[in-house]
C-alpha cells in the first residue's frame, strides 16, 4: 500500500472539466489527484515562418506553473526574464506528443497553440498537461473540421501520458509529489490509443535501473495510459470519440 | 439599461471561493462577472534587502494573465523575456493598495507576496485582483497572528476596488470588457472600509472629462466598493471580519 | 510658509528655453525650480505596425533620468538591461497626456516621439516632462503643418501638468523632492487649456485621503496648470498660440 | 548496408585525444566519425549555493556548438542573448548522466564543470559529449583523489552513451546526421559499465513505435555503449581504469 | 580651408561650464563646437567586488547619447535591453584614460563613476567626454582630498583627448560630424599634460594609412590636446591646477 | 632573453592547419605558440538589411572563447545572456581589419561571416584571430570567384596582425599571456602586405608611453606582421597567393 492508500498499479482520481474558458477554441481543466492544470487551445490561421508555404499545419505547446502551484513559491519566469531549462524541456515534450497524433497536412496551413498552466502541482504535471492538452486540442480541431469543412479528419489516434517510477524498490504508477521526490527511477511515458510509444523518458540519476525494472515500468505505464484515454473519451463525448476512432481505423474499445 | 441588462450603478455578480489552493497561506478564486482571478498569499519570514533591519514587514504583489485569458491570445511575458509596462503598472498598484491597510510594524519582519493570476478576463482585472488579494492576504495575516501570537492586529481596515467609466455619455459602475473598450473615460478607484481614497486613477485619453463627471464617477465607485467589501466580509467570515473591524475602530456595518 | 518660502498655492519659477537641440524637429529645455528636463520631438513619416493603414498619426513618449539626476546615483536602465516599472508607467502617462490634445486624423500617417530626459531631479519630473513635451511637440507639429500644408490644425488645445500633495496636513501645489518624500498623499494632474481633466492620479499609500482633501488638491492643481499653460504660450509665441486657440475654439485667455 | 557502408550494429570509428587543453584539470578531444567535441573538466573548491554545507560535491555540464559546426551556420546563443531549449535539455542530460556514476559524498564539497563544445557535428553530439565528458571528468577526479588524498574513490562505474534509431524501417546503431534526419524513431541511451540504464530517451514524433522495436533498439544501444566504454578505458589507461573498476566492485572486462 | 572655415590644425571653440549639476560631487557641461556633453562624477565609499581589500580606489565611466543627440533619432539602449558594442568600447576607453592619471592607492578604497551623457553630437563625442570627464573627476577628487584629508594628491597629471583624421587627403584636427563621415583615416588620441600617450587608436577601414600620415596625425593631436588641457586648467581654476601640477612635478605651462 | 627564451623581436612558432572544418566554405586552425583559434568562413548569398540594394557585399566577424580557454574558467556569454564589452570590441576590430582588404563591390551582394573561436588562450588571441581569419576568408572568397565566375578578384592585399608591448622596459614582439599581464604598454597592430596600417591600438593605462617607445613598437610590429603574412602565403598555397598579389599590383616578396 502506498502513502495515499493506492495500489502500485492504481492511478489517482481524474476529473476533466470541459469548456472551462469562454474565449478559447478548446479548453479543459484537468485534475489528476491534487495536480490541476488549465489547458487551452488557440487556433490561428497562420503558421510559423519555418512552416510557411508547405500546405501543412503546426501544433505547439507552452507550459507554465503559477508561482504558488508548489509548496514553496517559485519566482515567475517572466520576472526572471527567461524560461528555465525544465520549462523548455516540458513544452518541447508536450508539443512533440501532440503532433505525433495529428495529420498536419489534413489540418491545413493553420496552427494550434496549447497553453498548459499548472494551477496546483502534486507530481505528474507534464503528463497531466499532455493528457489534458489532447482533449483541448481535439475540441479545437473538431471545431475546425466543421467550420472549414475539412475532408480528412486531422487526428490519427488518442494519445495520453502518465508517470511511473521505482519508489522504495517497488515500481509504481502515477507518482504524487511525495513519491516522486523519493523515487530512484522516474519515467514519463506517452502512448497512443493503439498502444504504441510516442515518448519514453526514463532517468535513473540516483540509481541506474535494470532491464527488468524497465520492463515492469513500461507495463504499468501502458495500463495507466489506457485508463487516461478512457477519461479523454468520456470528456470528448461519443461523437468526437467516434470520429477519432474512425480516423485511426481502430476498433472500438470495449 | 446596459448591454448585459445592468443598471448604471449595478455591479456584476461576485463569487469568492476561499482556500482554493492547498499550498498557499491564503488563497481565493474570485469571479466578478466573467472576470476570474486566482489570488494566493505567500508568507516568508524575511523581507527584501531594502527593508532589512527596520523591524517592519513588507507586502508586495505580482499580476499576470494566462495567455488565453483574453479574446485573442497574448504572448507570455516569460517568452518575451520581460514584463510589459501594463503589467508593471498594475502590480505596483495592487501592492500599494494592499500596503495602505496593513500596519507593517505590527506585521513584523516578514513579507507577504500576493500573486494575482487572471484565468479569464472580461474587464476590471486589476480591481478584481485588488478585491480578491485583500481576502487572500487577510487569511494569511490572520494565520500569522495566531501562529506567531502577534499582539497587535496588522490589518487596519477593509479595502476594495472597482472600475467606473463614461460609456456612451453615461457614467457606469464596474465596466465589462465590451463597455471598457468603448468608454471615453476610465477610472479605477481603491477605497477603505472607512470610505477614504487609497487610489484614484482616472484617464480621459480619448476625451478629457469635466469636474462634474469626475464627481459622478467617484460617487458610483464608492457604492460599488462598499458592495465589494460586503463580499469580502462574507468570504472571510464573522471572526476575521470582527478582528479587522476592531483594529480599525470602525462601527459594524449594518 | 513652506521650506523654500513658497505659499501653499504657489508654483516654483519656470523657465522654458526653446530650440535647445539643433537636430530635433522641436525641442525645449524646461526648468521648474531645480527640476530640469530636455524634451525633444522627433517626427517620422511612418507609424508603428499596429497603426498602419488607418490614415492616422501616432504620438508616443520616452522618459529617462540621467544616472546622477538624483541625490544618489541610479544605475542606468540600459546597463540593467530593462526598463523599470516606474519608467514605463511615466512614459505611458506622458504619451496618453499628449495624445489627448492631438487630432491623430489631422496629423496624418506620421509619428512623433517625445524624448523627456531628466538632467536634474527635484520633484515633479513627470509633470514637468508633460508640460515641456507639449511645447516641443507643438513646435514640431506646427512645422509639419507648414511643410506638409495640412488643412486642419492637429492640436486641439493646450495641456499642462502639475503635482499636488498633502504635506504636514496642508494641501500644497508643485511639491519639490523634500516635500514629496514626506507627503502623505501625492497626486499628479493633467488638464487641458479648457480646464478639463486628462489624468487624475492620486495615491495615499501612507494614509488614505478624504473626499474633502481630494477636492482641495484638485482646486490647487487647476490653478497650477493654468500657470503652466501661460508659460507654454509665452514659449511658443503668439502665432502658434493663436493657431492652437483657434483650433480649440477657445476664447483668448486674458 | 548503410549509406556509409556500416552494418546496422556497427559504430563509427572513435578517437579520444587526451590532455587536449593545457589549462583544464581534465580534457579530451573526442571524435566519433565526423562528430568532434572538446570536453574540458574544471574543478572548483566550492559548490553552488543550493548544495552548500552538505559535505557533498557537485557535477554539472554545459554544452554548446560552434556556429559553423553544422552544415548551415547557426546564430550564437550569446548573440541571441539566451540559451535555446535544445541546449538546455542537452546540458541537463549530460549533467544527470555524469552524476549517476559519481559518489558526491566521496568527492567532497567541490564542483566539477564539464564543458562540451561541439567543433563539428555529424549526428550524436549529445551522446558523444557524454562519452567524452566521462573521460575528462575521470582525469580530473583522479587528480583530486591524489592531490587531496581522498580516502574513497568517487567514481562508481564507467558510463557511456550512444544513439540508436529506426532508419528506413531498420533499427540502426550510432546514427550519423543524414540517418538521423530521416529516422522515424530516435533514441539516446546512457548506460553504466555494469549494464544498467541511466537514461532512456526515445521519441517517435513522426511515427509511434512498438514494444518490439523498443526492445531491438535497447539491445543495439547496449552493444554500442560497451564499445564506447572500451574506448574510455583505453583513453584513461590501465591505472585509472583499475581504480574505477575496483570502486565499482566490477570484475575486469575480458 | 575646411567647410566650417577652420585651419587644418585648428580646434573648434570650447566652453566648459562647471558645477552644472547640484547633486554630483563634480560636474561640467562641455561644448566643443556643437558637440555637447554633461559629465558628472559620483563618489562612493566602496569599490567593486574585484577590487575589495586592496586598499586601492577605482575610477570607471559610463557613456550614453540622448536618442536625439544625432541627426536621426537612435533607439535607447535601455529600450533595446542591451548596450551596443560602440557604447561599451567608448566607456572602456574613457575609464582607462581617466585611470591613467589617477594614483589609485592615494585615492583610497573608494570609487568614482564618471557619467558622460551626450546632449548633442557633432563629431568627437568620445574625446570631448574624456576631456570633460577629467575636469569633473578633478573637482570630485579635490573635494575628497579636503573632506578626507588625504596626504598624497591622487591626480598625477592633466589628461585630454582629441580626434584627428585624413579628410580629402589632408590630415585635420578635431573633426566635426561632416568631416568624420567622409574621413578615410580616423584617429583618437589621449595624452597627458607631460606629453605622453595614454591611447592611440587609429583605424583605416576605408583606406590603410602610411607611416608618414600617422606621424602627421600624431603631431596635430599633440597640439590639439595641449589646447584642451589649457581649457581644463581655466575651468578648474588656479588652485586645483597648481595642486595637480605639483603632484606631477611638472613645470608650469607658460 | 624573454621568459620563454625568445629574442625581443621574435614571434612564437606559427602553425596554420587548413580545411579544418568539413562544412565551412573556408576554415583554418591557427596556433601561435599556445594560443589556438578555429576560424571558419561562412558565405551567404544575402547581405544585412542596412546594405541591401547597393550591389556590395559585406564581411563581418564574431569572436568567442571557450569557457576553459583560459587558466581560470570564464562563464559563457550565452549563459550570462549578453556579450561582454571586450568581446564586442574584438569582433568589431576583426571585422574592420578584414573589410580593409576586401573590395566589397567586386564581392557582389553576398556576405561572409568569420567565426573566430579561441580553443586555448595564451596572449594575442585577437591578433591571432585576425591573421587566421584572413586565410579562412581568402579560401572562401577564392571559391566564390570560381563558383560565381567573378571578373574582378575581391581581395586587395594580404593583411595580418600581431601584438607588441613594453615588458620590463623592453619593447617586445608577440607577447604571451604572462608577458601581457605585466606589460605597461600594450599595442595591437594590423597591417597590409604593402606595409600600410589598418589599425593601431596602443594603450598605456598603467604607464603613459613616449613617442620614442611608440616608434620602437611600430617597427617591431611591422617585422612580426611580415612574418605572419609569409605564414598566410604558405597556408594558402602559390595559386591563391599569386591571385591576391596580382590584385594588389604588388611585387612578389623575395
């Protein structure tokens, strides 16, 4: 049993509040345990300079934590005058994860920016951001499909993310902050609805890990991500879910 | 009648959700119409260098908007690498307003940082931030009073804020974004529970205003701020309200 | 009597030296007591990107203090690598004040930048900058009117500024640095020749102020600004003064 | 066969020139194919503020590419005024990898900075930097052990790194730039001499990858890293190699 | 004859207004032709970190141009967020020139910052700054000598500066902007009262210059600097002049 | 005899390794004693905005030192977020020196950027950079002449650089770091193959220097630069050497 009473293969409770922001083209407020993130999708009818004229769209992400999202207040990056390495690493990760399931040609020459703002942090902020941002993006893209009458649905598959780690020698799913801070191995996994890996980022700074541990962690992650994708489906509703499934030629999950 | 059906002297509905953040010493989520701001108070047992050794505390504020708080997405100031002039002006204003009702000697050599993060903007974000930040600060200071057994209560009085302006030649209270963008005169007022002015900031860039207009606007603001202070009292509850009143030697509001 | 022998309703001596800079399209060196500011107006035949194609002009201002304008040397903002909040607040104020009396349509698609550089500071640097910048701008605009043969005179009215404050419980006009640093209430007022308010910025961080105090301060400010406008008229000479008056349909001041 | 004639499980030729810099406490010039990196280790008898007083040392890394290390010249980050996200991500990775095999208590309160400057880039610059930086660090630490007469040898094990990826549907070892730019899956692996994972970073932005592909890539990476560690041993010479092996209680590699 | 009627070996008229700033420990307003610079000296009873504890003082300089000092307005470096290369080069030059005639041991552990702010530019702003800054510094140091009762006079000698160049194949002294912009060779020279060189900076970007031209330019510069030093003596007055001369054991200039 | 056994008029050994970088249009690795610099030339078929449409080319330079090029590690300018004054001064100098021997009209509307990265520093890094950069640039320009079939050879003459200084009262050629740090006078000279001066930068911060000393230093510099130019000729080979000589109408050096 873990400190919050969960089994090693159990995720924290998940709540996804949709249409959280009245201005954004897509938005959710996602809570995974006490980690809470606002994800908004902004659609713009232009692409960054390096993408111009290729007939393709672009998806990018920005990530930030409110100063007091954490136990101790962090100085704002705007006040410091620069983004930290951790922030840059996370927003690059979120962007890659989202693009892995988007058909940029089908999207057409427009861009979607996903803003992931962490309101409260308790471990797993980057994986929660990815899971939430997918939903916000799906709402926004579904709206584009209707408004612009796109012929091909630009989302290839569902995609979710979770963290796993070795805490007190036990591989565990969905670490909270307390667990994360004493984990010897820490891994973030991003996976599609079809069960393929988009990202595997495992680090054993405090203690290198064996192949056997890696295998156990990946299995836990797969379970957790399937559960996250079921939450995404519930939040998006049956119609959008069906359209994504059809685009991915995937059989309905039972 | 205004576009949203209000009278010229009527504020929008106000909701103050207290203890919104599990880490902060004081926090609220304040909604004034569709303007929504998270205010958190962080207490630190040290003061900035310029205040050291004076036996006095310090109160300061930071203000930010999520990129998609607005109709059109704004670039993050962290990504730009600097705070804009508007942000700096607003956070200086919030800090001055809060300090005007705090007895810094009674607070002792510690500092309180109020973070005001606008989740959704629909006019009046700076005045809503001030009104909400007062409540978050009061929770934090009341906790210090208990934890540190302070002899003198460090809050002198209630303090709230509202915007007023001249819209289509009519002085109006608590402008929403649509009204604000067509107002010829725009004024933000900060006032104490005792009805004294802390800040009066009126600007008539598009059309200078007469003394008569100024008088009407100030009267509207006074009404609005009294209403905001009643919301603050309800959010803080009778005990803290009583302690602030006693410190200000003010008679109870009926 | 005040520390420098003035009455409470008396301004310091004012000197405006015109055509102070041989390169600028308009320039003055303004001295109000020991506060000394160089104001230059630069005309450019283009507008900022956000104004393009609207057939309107733009007026903006920048403000800076030489490092040793003050009793203690201040680090240069260029060396710090960023503008401080106070600087940004002041240059936004100067810009708004100037634009309030300029007909941007009549000016045509060109921009005027007013640089206000404080050579020596002794209180009231922002109000002195506004008063001086108006004169530099008027010279520059009058030159444009001639050079480009404009049909409509783009200046609507005179506009000046002064500070007022409550010093040792007495409302006083045009505070010097010593007075300013012990004032409990500090207010900057910008007013047109027709006696309408452009900006009212009063702050009572150290002590909130009553409505009666506000009224007294506004009355003092009005007197002071009328006196500043008479100095502006003298500096600009009868011809330009006449052209501005005619454009504002204002009767000649006696 | 690959475009440069290698087998899929074959690394490029490796050359490690030791003592490349006359000032640094440890330094190498490492060449893996046409990728060339200068790695220098700087020892300082102090630790960063967040590590002070813990009796432990610190190891950190910085990474940079000369502007013309690449086919097209890149603007210097010093000229841009900030480090890019890719640079930050890489230097964080190098630092974690190095710390994973250093006993910071045994090192004592001193810090080692590894500078990895890419002179010429042809794929695998981050993994080559890690492999080279280990050797430079080992020289520097071995020198500290002698100079300061440390009782416990602070290096726990060898550690090397290599990239793997799926190129034209074939898992390949040690990608060059041409291969890397068309790889659908790209993975960087860091492993200890004992065959444990320090970092696994796989990304399938262009095409998610299956568990079977992941397994093949990890097997290739293990082979490649063992080969890199043999090059490190040769560069460090038998004495330092023996001391590291003894510290890791590892049997001699045959 | 030159475009402004001067002989090739003639400087422009020089005016040095002393005690120009009421706050600074030393200050002048120097005009050389239409080039006008305010130089202020600030004394602080501390030295920069790298000088601490050596019992020596420090002299440094900062240089800036008002945006409209030039024919076309220049963007402020504070607004750009960084100092340009030209500015840095000039302020390093001014600092070295001033330190060359100051006995830093005799000055004691205190620092003097010379701010050179160009009000109007017409060629020779860096040499005019050096000549003016010497006078401001001498007033400040003379004051320190009295206030702190220093035993040894810390100024070794007079020091002045001028520009020379080859304009239309004729070596000329003290170029104005028009001449400077068409000069093929441009040289700035700093020299002591004793006739020794402190700095010689000649550049022939547009046309390399011969040894004969170099010799002619150096001779012109010597004449010009002697004339500048006479102006410095007149501005400082006979007492300070006498104290500097005595410290340099130099015979009185006739 | 000097500390490293050289005569006062003797340079350190020079090695120029050509074609050091496989990507750059021209590149050398130059070693002057223990000072080692990589110089690469990048050709781009466009010019900076301020040069557009004039039918002329542009040559510019950037300079940087690896953090551990020096005895004590220097913080990276990219990490500091800005270029230092010394760096800016040096890169401006290198750029001017290179442009002095390039016919920008003959080069045509394209630009060449010379990157000078100091791998190891032991005095004379700026002069070594200039000498090496000339060779890298000559390779790049010679390639342009062939590829674009230019009619007029764009290099006017050879150009090299060396430092001289007064060490222990003796004028010396080509100072190493130890000598440089105790030199009272320090001078960098840039000269063409025809023996004309491009830059003379002498500074006597610690002790002003006489005209006689200046003359001795210039004579030493001339000898040293002739020797550097012979090394450049050897590195470029007889064909390119001949083409440059022919362009400069200079007789062959015996």
